[in-house]
C-alpha cells in the first residue's frame, strides 16, 4: 500500500521549465540551441512544451548554454500548483 501512495505522490508532480524564455532572451533558435547541446531540434521543442523531461546531463547542458543554474531553468511543480 505504501508503494502505491509513493507512486501516486510522484505522479502528481510535474517538471516545469523556462527553456523557451531563456532561449529567446539569447536570440537563439531551437536549431541553434539543439546544435550547441548535441540533440535534435525536435528534442528542444519537446522539452519546451513539457512533453519530454530531459536527462540530468541534458538539463545541465541546457542550463550551461543558457547561462543559468539548472534549478532556475527547471522546477518541480506539484499537482496543486504550489511550485514545489
């Protein structure tokens, strides 16, 4: 029963990101950012739309290229919308 509750709690948390805003701030296209971090443009699009949660490595590379700490670029948001 405890495992089920932990899974339910985990499922109520989503990963929110600010990739698109910071990419635009630097006047980078999705293609340019993708090339800098070694992925396809479609991956950047999926991350920006929240359809794909990047690996830790990709999150760190994106944060480095966008010039900000990873914990400011990505944040966990609970199902209640509290932001943490």
